[in-house]
């Protein structure tokens, strides 16, 4: 564009503020200034509701602060009634139900901190603290009653797992039986779907109370033997599937392989790994012909061994056996892809890798 054409263009009028701008600008200026001030001062509306992330130690301190120190020995005593429980688990169950609120005005009725109804208290309640009364509203009585109930449930699911009708972690199964029922757990063959949320909640809360477990051995988690404690149950020492997580060859479900598989020809003798008493000998759906031998206490732990998928069994329930006693013959009964011995070691109710107990890798 030439200079002449540029000069002929009408001058652009300067736009003045509209009425809305004249009215809103002062208020907007004040608002922006206030936000800047409050942000710098850390007082932005809603900021006081945003707490910094809690550390595990802080969460544990908050949780244990709810518990009267005098209750801790009772938690330990109640959990000590069976190997499956820990004081932290009992504390978590009480936390989940009542938040450790011992205010009798807030806990009307027969529930108390552990939530016992009249029928439940009649079955499990006792005068644990020796004060002459037995009541679910008395925390010590309630703690001990909860321990008795949990341990009884643990015995029931242990028996179901021993028979091969139920699989899973004993604590998980016990908590599932508590929130649903042993019958429901047995019917599902595992932790029922409706019990999963409760089991996860208790296990999460239990981490906040882990300090209560100090001084108590964790169930099933003792040090592995450093030398052979058990004799080999089969003449074959080769391993086709070790202890550990794997995908089951038939069900294609990935989970813990609870023992060691020793492949052997059909009919190969299977012998007792140590002296003990046969506590189970029967046909099961998953394990086929299964034998469980209870060896009593070994180095302070309750130990059992199991022998599964047998083609034949040569002992009966209640029979005493010694190391090397013929228990049965290798087979492929139950969920099996071929002749082998599935051998397990159960320490205080928890599966252990059998190899260190046999003197390998200890």
C-alpha cells in the first residue's frame, strides 16, 4: 500500500471500556489480589482440607493409640491359642467393627468392641479377666472370645484344606469363615467372592498393628532347616515342578504350587518322611488319594507332611507310622497330568518349601 493510500485510510477509533467491564473490573481486581494473597499465605479455600500424605509409621501410631496398653497382653494371649492368628489380626478385626470405641453409651446392646450377639456370646464368651462377670461389653472378655472363635474357625478350615476340599491361605480362609461361614468357604472351595473385601480390609488394617506382633514368631515363617529333618518320601529325587508360583497345567490358574512334584513310575512306593500319626487318608477331588501325617513338634513348630495323587493307600486314619513306613504307591489320581508324588510340608499351618526339610538348599 502506498503512502498516499495509507494517509487516506480513516483513523481507527479507540474502543472504550463497555459498561460490563466498568462494573466488573474493580471486583475482578480485588478477587485476583485475594487469591494471590491467600495462595502465598497458604490459606486458599479448601487448602486446609488437603493433608500431606500419611507415612506408614504415622498410620501405625494413630491406630495403636486407640488401644489401651493393658489390652495388648490379652491380644497376644488370645492369638496364642492357635498358630494361624496374630495379635495384629485380632486388633484389626476389632478396629473394623468398633474402632476400639469402649464407650458403653456408644455401644449399646450386646455387641461390645468385637460385635458379639447373644448367641455368639453364649458360645464363645467367658469371664476372661476374672472379675466375676462375663460380658461382650468388657473389652478383655471380648478380645479373648474373639480369639477363641477365630481359632475354632481356623481348625475348621484347616480340616477342610487337609481333606483337599478347600485351597488357600489359612488366615484368609479363617477370616472368610468369620465374615461369612465355614460352610460357605467349603462350598466355594476357597475364599468366597463375598468375603474378599473383608479379608483385604483386615489384612490392610493389621499392618497398622504389626508392633503388637513383636516378640511373637510369625506363623509358618521360621527359618528353614539347615540340614535334613525329613527323609525322602520316594526313591526318585528328580523334580518336575518345584514349590512356588506357577500356572496349573490343567486349570491354567496361576497360584502357589504348595509342594514339590516327584515324577515316578506308577506303583513306585511312597514312604513316611518321619515318625508320626496319619490324620487323613482318603480320596479327594483335586489331590486324588491323599495322606496327611502329623509329626508333632519339630524345633518348636508343628509339622505335617502330605502325600497326594497316590494310586493306592496302605495306611488308615489314626495309624502310627515310623520313618520309611510304606504309605502308598505313586499314581495319577485327582487333578494330575501323569504319575507323580505331590509332597508338601506344612509348618504351623502354612506351606513351606519341602526341599530344605529334605536337606536340599537349606
